[in-house]
C-alpha cells in the first residue's frame, strides 16, 4: 500500500529557535506529525534542515537530522525525475513535501509532484499553516470573495505596464482582487509600476513580512501611493518578501 504525501507548511521567514516558537504559526499536531517523517521532498535541502531543526526543539525527530533523507524539487528538476521522488511512497513510505516558505504547491514547483501522486493513487494530505497569499487577502480590505493569483509579471517595463492594465480592467469588470509577487529586490520598481499604470482610484495593497515581527500591510489608492513615493514615504520593503494586491474601482 502506498504511503501518504503530507503537504507541510513552512514559516514565512526567520523564526526564533526557542521552545514554543513555532506554536503561533503551526499547530502542534502538524509539528508532531512532521517530526515522525524521515523522507522529505523540498525546494532546498538546506532550508528544509533548518526547518526540521525548529521542529526538533519541541518534537524529537524520528531519526538524527543527518540520517533524514531530503530530496530536492525545484525549477531545475526535470519532469522525468518526479517519478523517482515518488518511489519511496509507492514502496509504502510516508513523505513530507516542504516549500521554501509558506504552503507547498502554491506558487511552488511541488504542484507537479502532487499531481503525479494523484495519478498513482497516493493519498495527499494538506496540513494547516501560514499562506502569505491568504494572509494578504485577509488584511488588504479588498474583495475576498473573488481573487486571482498571477505570480510574477514581465520584467520588461512596457510588457509589465500592459499586463497591469489588462489585469486592472479585469479587476474592475469582475470586482476581482488581483495578487502578484515580485523578486524582493525589485519591490520598489513593482510598486512604482503599479502606481503609474493603474487608474488613480484603484486600490493597491502592499503586504510585507507577513506573520513576522516586521510585518506591514498598507492599502492606498494608486494616486496616494504615487504621492507617497514622490515624497520618499514608500514602504520599508526592500529585499523583503511582499505580496502586491489591487482592485480596480
């Protein structure tokens, strides 16, 4: 009988390595279950080991950390390699899929492995934990009844402006909140592009370092963001994980 693929949420950023530090982010049941696994598929093995070290503070691991098997799955993993990652599960071994941050398989290459697991009749269990996208929707004040995640926008300025305007039109017509992310060092350029491309009354939310002590969430119109940036009063988000949301008015 195949094992179970557990989708294990990670923290959204640096977490204190002290007893109970994870309890505000992950249910104790999730931590306990994670500690019992000895095979993981992760976007980055080093990050996964750091996460398991946090788990081990309150929940001893099934094996010494150096004996726990961690296979990598990232954007460079060829599709042909996915079957090998599932082989232990097909042999009856449980496994945990862990992302770099937040929930696996959402804006994450793990989705391909989950789809293949379903094709092979492997049980998939998503576990509760922080999702930056949902936290951002919750805190934005924008439409939480209808929203769409668009990932990364083009880096070319003209193409990016056109994409923003297309999404803004859809947002206005369908009353749908649009979400996107950017490489953290380009956060400033993204907000400038949104403020310049959107209609003055379009609401734009910038949600940074969600669930962390440095968390910041601000929702303003495009016109007010443009004025804030001109006055050098933009958000403190350089090189910080940020979710951008907007809703056309």
